[in-house]
C-alpha cells in the first residue's frame, strides 16, 4: 500500500480523524439560506419536544442496556433510526410516539450487558475476518485488527451527560438541536442544528464542547 493511498485514508472524518479520546471538533457548514432565516422561522413543538425527558431516558437505555450501537434521532420529524449488533447490516426506523411505550421498546430491542457489547462486536469481527473475501485483502485485515484492538466503548457517564443535556439543547430560543447521531463503535456524536450546521466530536469531548460554545 503506497504512501499516497495511506494519506487518503487519513482524510476520513470518522474512523480515523476522530477517536474516542480526541478533543477535536469538526464543524460542517450547511445551507447558508437556512442560517439567514433562523430568526424568522416559526417553531412549533412536536411529540419529541413534549416528551423529550422521557425519550432521553429511553435513548440512554437503548445504548447501554440493549444491542443498539448506533442511534440517529430526528427531532423535527420524530424519526428514530436504530442499528443493532444483533443485526448489523440492518437499519430500523421507529416513530418517537411508539418508542415511549415500554411494550414497544422491550419487544424490539433485545437486552445485553454493556460490558458484553464490546466483546460481542470483537467476536463478530473475528468471524468476519475469516471470510474468503477479506482473506484476499491483507491490508484491510491488518487495519481492522489494529483499530479493534483500541476498541473502547464510551463510558455510561459520558452517554448520560449527553442525554441529560437534550432538553436544553432542544429548547434553545434560536439555534436549537435538529438531529443527533451517536455511534458507540466510533465513540462519536454528531449534532445538527436548525441553522443547518453540524458539529462532529468524540463523545468524551461533548461536555467540553458545550462549555466552550453555549
């Protein structure tokens, strides 16, 4: 693998550019026209706004006590996308109004101890690395093994800090949270605001980001 190819791989924002212990924050600008109309757009509370504290507790539960490893939350349209270690190539889409029902989330999301989740992911990758298609890609095998040796899921406290802040981030007067993506595997959180700007950071750096910007 030549140096140019290796250099190109380093340009990925997540997976290489940000790791679990990074203090780096990446800002991505969106549609400038949305930024200019932030103060004139009327805001109407939806289901997620009316049940934000209850949903925040459920989101934390999904990430720490079930097989969910990635969560995409759309506050504007009440759409929740989940990705599970038990069905890793599949995406499920849920309505917020369904997710608040205990019978619903207990039926959809099998439980697993948080400490066992990382071990399960490691075993799944070990099985994947034995596949013939990956056997012919020794460079990628080595990269995956190297990365997975550093696998360390975010702490429960760091996750709890994020969801504790959800109500205030969503209820800000002008620049409020529109959507959020949390990845345990990458230890990252992506925040998109109504001005169409996005902030991407390590989960461990979330609290520091808020202190510096809000």
